[in-house]
C-alpha cells in the first residue's frame, strides 16, 4: 500500500509561470514532509521541508503548502525556470531517527522556454 | 566537505551472480540508508544502519543485505541476482540531531546495476 502518492507522472509549464506539484499521503502519523529534486545521473537533492504543525514554508522561489485535513501537500515554484526541469519526489517521515523516509513515485517537471 | 560517495557507479552482472555496492557517507554522519529506484516505482526503502546496527528494514527479500562499519561506511549485497534487480541503488546519509526537525537525507549519485 503506497503511503505517499504523486498522481501526476509529468507536468509541463512555461518559463516564468507557476509550477504546482501535488502529493497525497495516507498515514496521519507522518511528522515531516520533504521535497527532493533529481536530475538524470545524479542523486536526489533536498529542496524544502515542512513540519506537520505548519501549513506553509517558503524558501525563495519554492513554497510548500500542507493541508493536514485533506492529507495533501503541494510544492509551488514561481517563477519556473528551465533549470527546474527535473523529477520531483515528495517524501514523508515520522520523528527523526525512528522511521525511514517514504517517497512517492515522482513527478517529472518540464519547464519550456 | 565531501558528499556521499558510491562505488561503483555502473556495473553489469548476469542472473545468479551477486553484487556488493559501497557507500561512504558524509564525514560525521552516522546514519546510512539505502534505496532502490526503478522506473515508475520511485524510491523504495531497503534498509537503514546507525552505529553499525540495522535500525530499519524495508520490504525486500533476504537476498538483499547490508552492513555498516565502525567508520560509518556501508555496503549492500544482493545475492542470486534476478533481472528485476536492475535498478539505481541510492545511498544516503544523515547527521540526525535529535529534536532538530526533519531527518534530511543527503544522497549519493547512485550505483546503476544492470542484470542480464
């Protein structure tokens, strides 16, 4: 049973517009949610995280929103740039050290110039 | 400071063989996790080691095993390889400061295994 779901395998956005990547989860015990970005032939790199006690976290062009009642989170990238083209993974975990990160299957974002 | 180093980067094996992959974590990181990435399946958790002890284990058969050494370096082994074991194997390390929030993993570039 998949605990973290990214239902959109791919997304195309024009340069300068907003990219919205979505993620749903089923385990209400998750404490933290993270987004990773992955380029081909590289390992995933950490982008941004949010604690379950917050509903928004912002870091430059990247903002993550968390809706606990809907068990849904989203990553907003604005403005989108061609260098943002990558696969984005949503991940979730319980308290640090006790549970491993559980990842979604990823969404491939293509930012078109 | 050096990142997470995985060796080898690429390897080809045949069915029935075994393979050992190596991971050197970031200096000072004591937790090492392994993930398998296959097309369309995302990253699936294999196991996690902390201070030479396996702390968590994913839902993989016993052919998949690992260990961690006293210097935090880790190896994973897959025995009796099957075609379906072809994947990118990712190692990640974390500093894990209790109470510091999300356990952010830093990943290596991965070892791409092809089983023929």
